[in-house]
């Protein structure tokens, strides 16, 4: 029972971090109707900035620099690449983001090389014992931080002018533009916010029990993509639910993989994608996604 509770807590913690990444996918999709395949490189940018600066300026200033750097890169991608692309098809723009991801990831992996970069976090490898259950402090910090950021975003999305503009643009872009909403500003803001959330996620994905940031860190963002898909690409609440589902699935499948040997080794790595496939077979638009209705 203790093992199950530990896996459950770890799954919720990791799932909340996945929800931050999935929320970035959803924000950009709602603002631009483009699936951002460059999100993994934004995560790597934020983590890299934190890793190389924490010794010089301190951990917390480095975190702020990493968040600001990833947000700036996200805004730059929107302004310099997508906004100036002549491709009107959103599917073509999604392919463009794949090219952006390849360029950014290649440059960052060249800089990182074979090194594993420490993040300089203050929690290190300390464990908190609660009722006989050992929980890493990094997991607790991840859960608290992710919950706070998601709550702040949902409040801003609902009550601020930027959030209202984004909701209007997601509902009907042409009508929103006619009503005076600057779609370009909404789009750039969405990319910046998504980059900032990715940087925070990068921090908690590379601290204990992970050894640090390396060239393969960007692949972790691929696990958050099923969270966004199964929750619904146009649903902010779906990103939260999807992240928790993926986190719990991965944690439980990895923790009990010795009992699941009939499914093959490493089932924890593929379990999120299996869950995504099963849910999409039942609900093609995702758990909270908007169904497209067509009159025949």
C-alpha cells in the first residue's frame, strides 16, 4: 500500500508538470489554431539557460532568466517565422514548427554535447517522510509550483483582457478582429506564455531524481503531447486532466512493470501513448475537446 501511495503522489507531481507543457500546446492552438511541434525546443531553451547561469547569478535569478529566455524565443518564433510565413494553411504552419524545432534542438544539443548539466536547485536529493511515505522535495515543489501557475493562468484566462481576447480569437478569429482585437498581439502573447511554462516544466523535469539536463531532455515533451491530445487541444481544463492522467499512467506502469512483464519491458515509456490511442478511439476530440459537427 505504501508503494502504491508513493507512486500515486509521484504520478500526480509529474502529471502536473506534464500539464504545464500540455497547457502550452493548448494555449498556442487556441490562439493560432496551429499545433506547435517546436514546444520541445522551447523547453530545452529554458532549461539550458537555467543550467548555464545558476552558478554565476544564483538559482532563482537563473530561473527568471530561463523563463524570460524561453518566452522571448517563443515570441521571436511567432514574430519572425510564423507571422511572416505566406502559408495560410494551419497544417503547413504546423510543419514549419517542426523545422523550427529541428533548428533550435540541433543548436542546443550541439552546445550541450555529451554533458549532463546540473540545475543548481536548492532541494537537491532531500526526501520528506510523511506517514512513512518518502517523497522527494522536488516532487512537492513541482506540484505546488505547477498548481499555482495553472491556477494563475486560468484566472488570467478568464478575467484579464488578454484572456478575453484569446477566448474571442479562439471562438471566431474574423469576428474578433472586426471587434478590434489585435490577433497578432494575442498570438505573440500565447507563444511567450507557452515558452515560459515550458521553462518551468524543464526545471522540474531535470532535477532529482533525474541527474540533470542533457541532450535528450527535449524528448520528455513528447510525453506531454498525448496529455494535450487526450484532454482536447482546445481545452485548458483538458490539458490539466490529460497531464494528470499521463503522469499517473506512467508512474504506475513504471512502478509495477515487474508485474506487467507479459506486456514487455519498458511499458512505462509507451503507456501514455497507449492511453492516448484508447481514449481517442472512444472520443476522437479528446475528453474535453470540442466536437466538430457537420450537416450532411
